[in-house]
C-alpha cells in the first residue's frame, strides 16, 4: 500500500494504491482520520507538487499519525519533511 496526502486549508485529501492498483481518493477534515471505506475509486490523479502536497506514506496508519502530529504542532509548520516522505517504495 502507498498513500499520497494533500492538505489544503481544513481539508485533507489522500489517494491510495494497493498492490499498484489505484484505490481512489478520500477527503476528510484535517481534524478527522482516514479509513479504508472512505476511499472512492475513479478520482483523477493529482499532481504531487505544489504547496498542498504533504508527502508519501507507506500506510493509512502513518497518514493518520501524521495528521495527529500536525494538529499537536502549531499549524504543522515544525514538522520535518524528511520524516514524512518515503525514500523509496518497495
């Protein structure tokens, strides 16, 4: 599994893949957490650049942990980008 995350204001969007097949996209409030049932197939792929792109994650649990950490820091400004981006996908 792999997940890409975008944060735009109060909205978090994630796109996931499972064994290289797209799972679709899920949208939640940044104060919420993602669940597998939130993902809907058929969403167009988003670009992985720009200010809204938060990073790549190996699991949905990791995405949710990041959202919790982000809430506990003042506006998410103090998070280390290297700690939330995958170096390689295996």
